[in-house]
């Protein structure tokens, strides 16, 4: 499955960034083509990854960069 993975151009996720679905620590940021962004924990990203790809979202995995 191809995912557009961006080089981090936005601020790195911090421990204060929370998943939009469950409030766990955010590990992934998805930029939607129509504008806006969504933050996901790894669990919810895995659950919604296929739909994000279908929508053409750009994905940033910041799990290695958490502060």
C-alpha cells in the first residue's frame, strides 16, 4: 500500500499532542488534501490508514521524534 510520507515540515509531535479519536499520545499526523490535519495514535492510524490513503492524505510518522 503506497502512502505519501512527508518529510517533517511541521513541528514535531510532543507528549501533549493527543489522538483525535481516543486522546492517547499522537504518533501520526495526517494532512488532508482539502485542508486540515488529523492526529492519531498508532492503533487508530492502523485502523484508518486505508481510508487516509484513499483520500490522498500526506502522512507524517513522528513516533521516533516525540519530545
